[in-house]
C-alpha cells in the first residue's frame, strides 16, 4: 500500500483537518439518535465554527493559509468539542492550561503575521517596522486576546452560570500565565528569525506564501 499511496506531510495534515470535522459530524448523529437535542445543537455550532475558517480560505476576498486554517480547526476541536462537549476540562486537570497555552501561541502567530505582512509583503507601502516592535506587537496582541477571553469567562459565570472560573483568581491567573508563556515563545522565535534571517537558509513556508500573495496584490494593483 505504501508503495502505491506514499504518505506525505500534506496527506497527514489533510487527514487531521477533515478527520476532526468528521468526528464532530459523527457525534452530532450520535446525539440525535440518543435524543440529546441540546448536545446535538451545541455540536452543530462547533462544526459550523470549524467550517468557517475553510470557507474564508476558499473565498477570493480573504487569504487564509491552510496551515493557519488547520491550527484554528484543531484549536476549536480541542477546546470546544473535546474540552467543553466531552468534558476533557474536568477529566484532565492540565487540559485548560494546555488550551490557554495553545491560544497564546495561536494569537501570537496571528499578531506576528498581521504586522509582518504589512511590513514585508507590500514593497510600495513598506512600514520599515523594527524586529523588536513586531515581536512586541505579537506579544501584546496575544495578551489582549487572553485578557478578553477571561473577561468573557467572567461575564459568562456572572450572568449565565457557566462556571468557567470555578476556582476564581487562581484559575484566571493560571490561564493568563499559560497564554503569556505561549505568547513569549512566539515573540522570541519571531524576533530571532527576523534578526537572523539573512543567515537562515530558508523562509518559513507560511511566511513565504504570505509574501508571495502580497506581491501578487501589489502587481495587480492599479497605478
């Protein structure tokens, strides 16, 4: 089999990408067969949220690299489907911290890419931002998302009885610390790459694709 259908990183990535969606779809069917309408509705919402990034990625008006799409789908699957719907937050004490660490990394990457693309992918409007500023923005953007998440959890507990912050301040501070660790890792790696990219013999595939997309838009822009 391996000789005729060699597995590559692309095949594995696509298998995870569509496999996570398929698992949520099967869960919806199971909930419907059991008559558990509330869980079926919640799982349907989760599936819609998982499909949303791919829909944006396929749109001509919005460019979302597959790598980032996959990371978003995996985050939604781990946090909403496994974490909330299947009780992983209660089964594993470390699950909540892991999710917030992942959110810090993901938000940091998004913040980094937002500024990096503006700074490097559009030659005519190059902002010439320093590596330190881009790394700092990435870090601050990630922390802002983490704080907003905690505000949403607090509001949910107060007004809707979510019990997302069962232990109060220790839970909140633990979540913020984990998100901060993820943000620091992205900021440090991004800063190091920008400072030493002349010595690094490759450009990360995600950044290369974003730069290429930016040059395409610049070429087709009317003068």
